C-alpha cells in the first residue's frame, strides 16, 4: 500500500533526512528526568533542553516519529476516543525540528512541499490558521501556497500560541487543516462548529521566537527555533480517503483481529467498542513495553483505567474470556518493525494484559449488574448517586471514568461530589476503627499500605502532576 501507515512514516522521515535533518529515534513514553509530565505527548518533549540551550546536540535539524500518549495529565484525549474521527490515546507524531537553524519561511516551505508534492494533497482543499498578530506567517502562506486571505484564518486564542511553561521559549503557531467535504458535519477553525470532523487539523507548526523571561517580560530569542507535529494516523486517513483514523490500514487490521477473536464483526451499534478496543490496545501495549505496569496510582493507574475501559467494551461485545492479550500478535505484526520494543516486550505485554483482564473479569460482570440495577429508572439528564459510583470503585474495581463512560451513551452523569463524600466517609470510618490503638505511626503506615495495595483503589486523579508542555 503506497499510503499505508508504515510508508507514510518513512516518506516523512526520508523527506526531512534529504533536507539535512538527523533522523532521531522516538524517546520512551515515560519521559526521562521529567517528573512534571505524565507521558510523552509530543515530539518536542525529548528536545526540551535543546530548545532552551541547556543541552547541545551534534546537529541543528532533526526529524522523528514520536510515540505519544494523551491520556491523563494536561492533554487528555481519553474521553474523545470512539466519539471523534481523529482522537486516539496513543498516536505517532511526525515532526521536524530546527534548533536555531531555519525558521518560519523555510518551515512553511518545507511543510508545503511535503504535503502537496510528496503526499500529493489537493491544494484547493487546504487551509491554515495563524496567530492573529502573526502577519509574517500569514504573508509566507500567501507567498508560498498562494492562499487568499479567507484561507488563512487568524486565531486570537492560546490554541495558536504555544508556550513551554510559565517561562521559557514560546511563540505563535500555524495549523494546517484539510476540508473533507460538506457531507461531514463541522465548521472551519474559529467557528462554533469547529469541533466537528469536516475540517481536520493534521499538522501544527510552532514558531519558537520569544523567551518568556518573567511573567511580564518577553524577549526575542536570538536564534528562533521550529517544532512541528503531524499526526501520522490523521495523515493516513487523508491519504487513504477514509473518514476516520479507525478506517486506516493499521486500525482495520487490529479491528479484524478483534473480530476474529470474538467471532463477530462490527456493526453500526458496536463499531464504537471495536474502535476503543483497537486504540486502547495500542496505548496499553506501548506503555507496558516502556515499563509501565497497571497499579493504583500515578502512571500505572492511568494504564489500568485504559485497560479496564477496553475490557468493558470487550464485555459489551460478548467476550466470554479475556480478549485483549489475544490481539497482541496483530499489533506486533503491524508495528514491531518500527518499534522493536514491542517485539522484545511481547511476552511481558501478553502476560500483563491476560492477568489484569482475568482479575477484572471477576468483578466486571457483577459491577455492571449493579450499575444496571441502579440506573434502571434513570434517563437522559439524570445522575447516578455518588454512593453507588463509589461502591463500584471500591468493591468492584471500576475506575470513576469507566462508570462515566458506561453511562455516557444514555446521557447519565455521576454525582461527583457524592462520590468524593463517600470516599472521605470511608476513609474516616477506617481511621475511626483504629482510634484507641494510640499508635499514630502504625496508623499512618497502615493507610499508606492500604492505599497502595488497593483494598481501596487509589484515585489517579489526585496524583496527576502539573504539566507545561503541548
Ligand atoms: P486537536 O485540536 O485535534 O485535539 P491538537 O491541536 O490538540 O489536536 P497538537 O497538540 O497541535 O494537537 O498536536 C500536533 C498534531 O498531532 C495534531 O495536529 C494532530 O495531527 C496530532 N494529534 C494531536 N492529538 C492527537 C490525538 N489524540 N490522536 C491522534 N492525533 C493527534
Ligand atoms: Mg487536542
Ligand atoms: Mg487543535
Ligand atoms: Mg494543534
């Protein structure tokens, strides 16, 4: 397949290699030396210190295909998966980077030549956004792409202004969109309908030209830099002429594997579940390959939430035994050539998925039974009481977002305040039953152990760290 995911990845990297860029390997999903970030969520993460000048590399241009996860943390697309045509929890971000080398004009020119010449996109279907004050970028788009003003949309919000954190490098960005036709709902960026899928954003070019020194003071960087990110799966959906990332070659193969394991394929009612399973399979396997294991806190709890959400969808599809581990070979077939860690980790990944699903299946069906009883009389706009949501969490191992996801289709929400109250009450009661021992040190240890080992499943939400990256 000329426009298969694997071919698109190599076309991108080859193109920038020929343009003098060093091809650099993807960094792991768990960022090195960066406790502020849950998972690597963009190509620039591994180059953060190169952009600030803290670290020197023997090259000033680089290109990567970067494994990225946007679940948990600041960029959380978990709730979008299965509901939009373009969001995944795990995706590959293709990028080119200039560390004080070329800047805005050349970056736009390189991008334009790649998408129109190498990838052959139809110029008449493309449009771009720029930051509202960035006349320079607007001018280059006009000159290089020949765009009229109505195809250069000026956006005044932070969507088109990128910053590494409260201080540090920052600058305007320019996003490239494709119009996929009137039969798909959605409006161009900057309109109230922009959350639809007609206008698909597929590439973001960041022009790092300032340094925020303090809250008030911003100076020009002496050597401005470039950071770009293109969603590989989104480009594949464009080049393959399909309407969502889930219909591209790679996802079709994963969904086929799920269909043969289940003995039935997707239909209009079940297709969403197959999509969630295929996406969550990728994020789960890649996270385990990079050393994350399901647990009750932090990164491990985000992984557990992803895995259990997938398992509920497998249950919906009628799986009567653990499913996810059976799909690992299909993923290895699709992606281990580009990411050898998948092949190396295959045994561990398979065991981890099998064990987690075997354990969760013991309480999953009973929990779903309880949930269906508790919501029997509820309808759209109603709320599930916090007590029941907490019981599902505490006794049946349902992460809160799994319960919310299960009720979303029926437009039922969860009473979050009630949920928190129930949790606080349980903690207080557990503490009270220890009162009188007079041994504060033992008590503290007991709580630490109890919360770690999962008699209570610890809320991942409470341990998420602040993040300052795109
Ligand atoms: P969106 O507005 O669609 O959520 P974004 O503006 O959050 O995307 P960026 O942070 O600009 O995305 O990331 C650069 C590129 O990475 C995007 O243009 C897109 O092609 C891709 N991308 C971002 N998030 C996802 C995702 N959840 N799944 C697949 N691709 C993604
Ligand atoms: Mg986003
Ligand atoms: Mg966007
Ligand atoms: Mg963007």
